[in-house]
C-alpha cells in the first residue's frame, strides 16, 4: 500500500493523512485504510499495506525511506467513517472519497478519530516489510494505470493537416470524442506532425483497437504511425501532481516564447479594460499574441459584438476555426450578439442552427441575446417564440431575459402583454431590476399614457430604487413627445434639485420637445446650455439641430452644421440629410435637393428607401406629381425597392389633386407587390374619393378595411366627415359622429371642425352652435380654423352681426386672426353694406384698420369683388372706399376699370368667402390645412428623423 504525507499550512503542527488507493486488478482481500494523526510522520509510519494496490497517479515523496528499525505502527481501523455513514458495514468505494478529500484535507484537515485495536491478521500484514520498486507491484501497473481507454497516438501526419480532416478519416472506426493536434510554438499554422484521437461511447476500446490495425496506412502522401496511447502524457501530469502534493517547491522555468505569449495576453486583457474606445489599440494588442487561445478569440468576438461590427466579429470567429479551435457556446453567443446589435437576425439564426448541428447546447444567455435582438427590430412575435423555447429548455429564468421580452412588447406598444410578463416574473420570485422599470416607462411613453408612467416612477421609489438620470429622462421624454414642454422643464428642475445633472440625451429630449412645438428660439437656448455645461454634441443632437434649421427655413445653416459634424469626426447618417432633402424638395428647389443627395453619397451614406421617400414627400406636398413619379425610376436604377410608405405618399399626392384613378392605380401596384396594407394606405384612398365627391367609393373602401380587420381611427373618420361636409350632408356626418362614440374613437378638434363645416353648409347654424358648446364642455378648445368655419357659416347665412360676435369671441380666447378670418368677415360685411346699420360701417372700418396694422393685403380677385360691392355704397368714393383700398394690392391703381372687369370675368369669382389667394375653395380652412398637421401621423417614416 502506497502512503503519502500531507502537511497543512493552516495548522501549527503537521498532520498526517494516510490514504491507500488501488490501481490495476483487485486482490481477494481489498481493504482501505484511512488514518488521521496530529503527530508528524516518520519513515516507519509509511509502511505500505500489501493487501491493496498502489496508485501511481500520486507519487510517494522522495524523503520516505525504509528503516531497518521497525516501530509499532499506529493501529487504524479499516474505514473509520464507515460506521458513521453506513452503519450496516457496506464498504464505500475508496476512489470517491479520495476525490473528495485530496484537496479539502490539505486546506483544513479533520481531527483524528479514536484508534481501535487491530485484528491479528491486520497486525501481521502491517508488520510485513515491503521493498519499494518491486518488479511487478510497481512497474506493471504503469501501462494500465496511465493509458487512457479509447485513445490512440497518430504520428507522421502532414504538417498542414487540420483537425477536421484528421477526424473525418478516423471517424470510420467509431464515434470520436476529441481530436488533439499538437501545434508548433513558432508557426501556429503548422502542426508538429503528431496528435491523438480519443474515441467515445461504450465501444471506445474496440474503436481504438480497429484504428491501430491501420498502422502504416497512407494518408495524404504520408505513412501514418497508429498505436495505442502508452500513457506517457498522463503519467507526466500525475507526477507533477504528486510533486505538488508532496510539498516540492519546485519552480517551473518557462521558455522565452511562453513568457512573451503570456505577457502579450495580459497586455491584451489590460487594453480591453482600460482602452476600450480605442479599437486600433485593441486590435494591435490582439495581433501581438503569437498563439491566441479560445479565450482571447472569444474576447475579441465579444469586443466587436459590443461595437455592433458583425463583419469583423465573423472574421475573428472564422480565424479561430481555421486554427483548429472549436467554438464553444460562449463564443457562439458572442457572435450571435454581434448580429443582434447589427440588427441582422437572419445571420444570427443561422448561427443558432449551426450550434444545434454541432450539438452545442444553447445557454440562457444565448436565448436572452436572441430575444433582445428581435426586440430591437420590433419583432415581438419572434421574440416571444424564443422566450417560450427558453422557458421549456431552462427551468429557471432570470431578470435579463424577462427585461428583453418586456422591451419587445413595449416597442410594439403592447403594454397589456408587458404587464402580464411583469406579473409572471413576480410570481416566479424574480425581482424586477431598475432597467425593467425604465422599460415600462418608455412603453407608456410610446402610447402617451402619462398616468401609468407616473405610477411606475412612484413604484420605482417605493421599491427602494433611487431615481437616476435615466428615470428622469423617461419623464422628460414623455412630456416632450406629448408637447408638454413646461412639465418637462419642471422635471428637469426636480432632477437638478436631487443632485442629478443633465446628460446629452436629456438635453436632446428637451430640444426635440421644442422642435415639436416649432419653438426654435428655446430649442437653441437649450443647445447653448448644453455647450455651457461642457458637453460635446453627438450625432442625435446634431440631427435635431439640423431639423431646427430646416424648420426655420435656414437651409444654408443646416448644411454648414453637417460640415461642422464632419470636422468633429462625427459621421452623418441618412437621418441627418433627410430633413434638408425634404425641405429643398418641398420648396421646389430640386437642384439643391439633388446636390445634398449627392453630398450624402460622398459622405459614405448609402441612400435608403427613406431617403428617396423624403424626396417624394417634398414633391407631393408641392403637387409636383410628375417629378415625384420620376423618383421611382431613380430608385430602380439605385437598386432600392419602394416600400409601402413610398406608394402611400404618392397616393396622398394624387388624392390631394382629387385624381382617384391614379390613387387606385398605385394602390393596385402596392397590393400586387405583396406589401403591407395599413390604415395610412386606406386613408389615401378615402381622401381621393372624398376630395372628388365619390362617397360611395369611399364607403366601399371602408368595407374593405373591415374585411382586412383594419380599425378606423380618428383620421379616417375625419376624412369621411369632411367628405360629407363638402356635399353639405349633415345627416351622414352626424351618423359618423355617433359611430365614433359607439366604437370608442375619441373625436379631436379636426373632427368637430369638419362637422361644424357640414352644419354651416347645410345652413343648420343652431347645430353648429351646439357643437361648439359640446366641444367646450368636454375640454376641446376651438382653434382658429374652427372659428373661421363658423364665421364662414354666419356669412353664408347673411348674418354679419353674429359673424362679428364670433370674431370678438375668438380674439377674447387669445387667438390671433389670420388672413382667412379677415377675408370671410369682410365679405360678410360687404354683402350687407347696403343696409344702413351703424355696426356694419364701424365693422368695415375696424377690420380694414386691423388688416393694415397686421400687414395683410388681399389678392387681385378679392380686391375686384370688394370694389364691386363698395360701388353699391359709395359710387363716388368716400371714407369706406379709402379705408378698403389700403388692403388692396400695391398695383391696384395702375389697372383701369376695363382691365379689372376682364380680370374679374376671367377668375369667375363665386362671390363666396374662401378665395383669399388660395388655389382651393373655402374647404382649405378645415381640410387641406389639417393634412399638414397630421403629416407625421400619415407618413410614419418622417418620425425617424428625430
């Protein structure tokens, strides 16, 4: 029996742990002796037990020598723990106990048990001397002990051969568990000409035996040497382990190559920790490693994954496989993460399929990365599928994967499902992190639910979390998107009082809020505060500044802002150029729009479908439909396919012109290409039908919407009500108002304005007045378009006194009259000017004076019409004529009466208000102007500019 001593550094005196292990064939009388003693070991205490075989994996220390003078050995039982663990006397396997106690006994040795007396036979066996290094007992078990079953040695292999090729050849003899090809130190692309094959499964020994029979076979021009493993490698490892257990303080001196390699590996990890932003330093540190291991390759793939550089990550991954290093689940997860950050989920799923083909099990982290990737691309359905699979494969989930699936549903505004997932998480005993609270707040921000967003914020504080800049940023973003910038500023003050400073994102949210309100001055004031605080603008903030300049009409400053971005090494994106391209196209300056388009290409930005959509949108808003259609040909030359937003924009353009045929033509083309039909597409068709007066066709479109299960929203009802209002059918408009209330669709200011217009055209001013009262009762304040429509109704009814009263109510409400209001009111007063009433004369003088003070002048057609009305009152001129002519165009006096009459006949003026220089009739007040207000709703790709 081999005995070794194990000294514990944690005890004041050395303790002896005597243990015998067996190797080789078993003898009839196999016993295990386990002794604990606080006395130091002596040479005579290490007498072996001849009834048990020695373990050559753990060598005897060299200080042990046989002594001629024998002492009485310590009397130890067969197994002192046997009666404690198994009172029945069943013998435990000594190997299991050895595996458990070989290290723990070194760190903290247990106290010695009481020493029971030995039996006579055991005493005789203990006193029998044994000569170390006996021929059969020491030398024979070496080959059996260290040789690994199913392992063969393969020599004389080609130096360029790879692991997969070697495995492919030897797989014919049985399933292979592992292939080891010994690589060179200096040239890692070549091997040293030998390796090992380890077969697996129950037939590993037979497979190895069959492979050995092919010793001398030719393989790629070389004669292979195939033998069974002799255990030399395992023996060397066992000797090193035995030396460690024996307490040998021998120092291993590495070669210079190993020292340089280890130093470069440490330097690479240091650069990853300290210089993460400097990608050149990271790459150079990785390239200095002469022979990177799987760990270094995995770290490099993870580095590129965090940067979203999926192509570089794939390159490193393939380089690792080319060196013969097989990827693990961790490396595959990093590669999938790179594709998820790059929003390329197709290649991410291809990696998942490759993992399954290679038999690599997906970890919970892998599932979490996939769910998060689909959440970023707003594919909640796919994210839910992989979340369910993760739940089936793994018994317990963590808060990270729940956070990702909740984020997926918040991105798609499905807050009901997000709330259900939060409940499931709490029922499973998983505590919600602060990131989940922020995700829920962001989801409620997307749907504009202020109350629930505040509830989550309060709950965050109740659970012991301290609100961070992200928490306050969610509230600032909520109020900025809702147009309540004053409340966003209150949150900003509260955040500063809590000792939390603004960052670039919170400043950008405030600027975006002012941009929504078209408050350019305050937007630039916030930008100046950001610069004073020492922040450097990022790409998102620069994009908002470009939007501000475009909104102000200062396109040159917007272009110079892009040049400033490039000087500061910020790379402009397509979102940076889109507002400028759209503004130039909307102004009809296609030359400048195309110049900016080419500037975008030179900056390295590849034109996308959204860029072309910006060009088309600007042209359709200027009613230049021929040029808008030509952009489709440019898209085909650039290899960009139009999407549903492209066709929807063109349909809206033709709908504004009332060209129903063209609108239906592009609707058919959109449908034939298999693109998605949404509510915006049908809005364009309804607008075309209502604009041209084809209300039956509009009803057919609504029936198709119902068949496609597309619900009607407020904008759809507004278009339909406006269509019936054009025909003066107040009953159909009233039915639609009732349908809105039954379906739970809230009417907005445009809905009420269109319905009031229907009442005015039908002459039902009593219902129009009641509608105004109903609006104020539910908290909807009339705007200037609503008052203009009502004044127009009183003018149609030849009731100028009520029109004047409505005008005074509008001014008392704090609304500033525009040119259209003055035009309608003046037309109403002039139509009744022949009636000798004081309020009419004073009203005309007051309106003329206010128009002059506001700088409003009417067009030539209105001037001719008003001049004709004034001839009925003052044929030779007078105070009214003089006051009225101040509102006429400057070249009014240069025209003769004959020319004016000819101009009047040519214009074919309809003697109704609403022709204040606009190309359209009076419907412009409540129809076409509303289209600009709802532009972001109808065309969602415009929202991506922010």
